[in-house]
């Protein structure tokens, strides 16, 4: 499933979505364990052009 959200500044505000995933369960699912959060400066973009910010890859 993909969820697209629009925020004023994605690079500064993506952590709010991460915190929501960590605090709330959705239909019994802990999305902090399975979700990935990508950001882009564009309204829409291909995943290859987006930056993965959660989980962090080391």
C-alpha cells in the first residue's frame, strides 16, 4: 500500500509521520516495523527520484 501526503517542507516534517507510525497501530499493524518513508521536493515523482528517510540505511 502506498500513502502520499503533502506537507509544507517534507525534509523538515517527515518525522511527524514517523512518530505517528511509532505511536499508533493501524488495524493491528505496527507500521514503524514495516513502513518506509520517502520524500521528494516535487508534488509527484517516481520512487527512484525520492529520498528514503525512514528507516535509515546505514
